[in-house]
C-alpha cells in the first residue's frame, strides 16, 4: 500500500461486484474516474461502491444504480480478501 492510498473495510455482501463482508479496499484518492472504473463515491455522508458511468454530462454508479450529487472519493486499486 502506498502512503497516499486510502483503506476501506467493506461491510455487507455485493455479489455483483464480487465483494464480501470484511474485504479490504485499497483506493487511490481521485476526484475523476473513467467510465467502467470501480469507485468509492459519496452522497453527503453516505459512501457507495460501484462502476462509474459518465456520458453526455450525466454521472452515476451502476451496480447498484445510484443517482444524486455523487462525489468520487477514489478508484479501487485492489481488493484484499482476508482468509
């Protein structure tokens, strides 16, 4: 892990993204992402994870579909699954 990267612990289950309870997400802090990248984004104080989609000025997360004033916290570089 690089000193500038963020570490998040995932709680819950999100099979569509291959995430399980306790997975660790190593995230590169960024405010922009390309369509298709797996990102951690926020709406207010709530955090979401999903594939970023952006086209014609529209922005949203897919899987789960989330719309609103999304702000990208960073792009997921690595998912670590504790054994």
